[in-house]
């Protein structure tokens, strides 16, 4: 059963157009081929660029907030029930207005319908929170209910509108629940891992080869975020690494990070196995984001290795790490470039696809602010040349003399 307001053909056409522009910037297709592809993949929706999308999103959020605040101020309710009812009413209004813009105005990632859907979800959650506060519901239970409501509403927005960030909001809301159950630290981690593994398993079950390319891209991003969340949950020393930037904790580290020894060493082993397994998974399925997350996890594993083993950090640790990464990068690049046509099993170190440019980049701004660059770009003033264009024997008398 399909819940999304956009058809699969529309989503696939938008995805194809985006890829075609990337291929054109990279010189893989000609301008004429790009025009033909755009003519054959008309999605029939209204779109805008990133700048105006963000601008419309911010303006719509401000307008929605101002309308709600004005009505609440005008009504001057003396109880939570009136405020909650108003918020829930506007939540329903904003939601159906977002659906109207998509159904009748054919907006696609325009910013306005996104802001209305987020405002709808936020108003609903806040309104229900005010009702639970009025009913004197226990704080822990109220937070759990709010998280569940936020997760369900954000997931519905993902199913209905296809906003990728809404399902990430849903996952984050579910991950807050284990910390509201008054469990010990071990129980919180295990419960959180259970939630993340369950979501990842569901994602892998629905990740079938026959699904559309645009859906594969969304699924890859979700799986990469889940893999990163699982790694952060398993690595018991990752927060100690963050504290190193503020104070030296090499001597006063808590033994086993406050967890049972067996769980601590299982976690240490998994910090190596997860990046390795992620790299194998990403390379085999050719998913670059999975590879990037696995490489980042491997870097964090090496950075927290001393913390796990109870060793003291040295000032030269970052330098050694940097040299190791540089040497590894050079070796991998040379290995790829020495293959036939500078490729090995479909992988290459060459920059084949150029990313989309949304405006002036930082290099252009820096160059424009450099006095020497500005002066070098000024046109050279022509010097006056007397006796220019003269004829033989005329001494220049025919023109500029």
C-alpha cells in the first residue's frame, strides 16, 4: 500500500533529472542529451533551488508561529486545555494545508509544505504535552508518550511526504525512550541497541534489489545513520574522547567506563568489527555513504584505543594518526590507479562526478577578498601612443599626431 502523495514515477523522474545534471557537469553526456532526458522526465511538480527552499521554510515557520501566538494572546486562555486545543486545531489545519499545496499546487521540496508539516507535528506534540501536564501525568510517562507521539507523527510525515529528515526525527525520538525508564546504564545501552538493530533489520528486509533508485538512495542514508548510531552506542569510550578537548582525563578514567568487565571487552571487540563489517557491506553493495561512515568509525576506534586499554594519551598521538592516515590514503590511491584503466572492481580514485554547485564557493570568496587578486583582475589601462599608425614618410601625421 502506497501512502506517499507523490507517485513513484514522479520521484524517479526527479531523481533521474538530478543525476543527469551531475553527468552533464562531469562531461559524461552532452547538452543535447541532457535536454532530451529532461524532456522525457518531466515530473509535473513545482520545485525551487536550495536558497529559496530554505528561505520559504524559515518564513513559513515564522508565520505559523506568529499566527498561533497571536490567537493564544487574543484568546487569553486561563487553563492548559484551551491552549492545547488551539495547538491541536492548528496542527490539523497546517497538515491539511500542506497536503493541499502538494495535491493542487504540486509543490515538491518547496519549503512551504515542509514547514507546514513540521509545524503541524510540533503543534500536535506540544498540545498533547500541555494536556498531559494539565492531567498531572507522571513526568517520565509523559516524556515516553510524547516521544512515541513524535516518532509516530514524524514517521507518518515521512510516509506521506517523503521528507528524509522526518524519519531521522522519528528514530531519535525512539532512542530517547530507554533513558526514561530508570534502567541502569547497561540496561539503557542494551535497550537502545535493541531499538537500533530492530530498525536496521526492518530497513534491510524492505531493501530489495527491485526497488526504485530514488528509494535506494533514501534507504542508504537511513542505514548509514543507523550504523553510525549503533557504533556510537557500542563505543563506551567515545565520550571520553570528546572530553579530551576540554581537560586531561587520562589518569582519572572510570574503570571499565562504569560497565561490567565482560561487556566492556565485548564493546572493545565490536568497535573493530563494526567498521570492518561496514566496509565490507558498503564495498559489496557499492554504497558510498556506508563506506564513509565505516571509515569514520574506524578512525574513532583508533582514537579511543588507548582509552579502552587504560593508556595515557601523548601529545604526538594526533601526528602519528595523521601520518598513518596519509600513508594509507596514498597506498590505496596508488593501488587503484595501477589497475586497468585506473580502476579495480569498478572503483577508481579519479573524480568522475562533479557535485552540484549552489553558488559562489569559499575559494571564490577568499580570492575576491585578496587585494593582490583584485588588483590582478583589473583591466590594464591603455597607454597613450603618440605617432601611432603613421605611414612611411608621414611621421604619424595620418592619425594620432
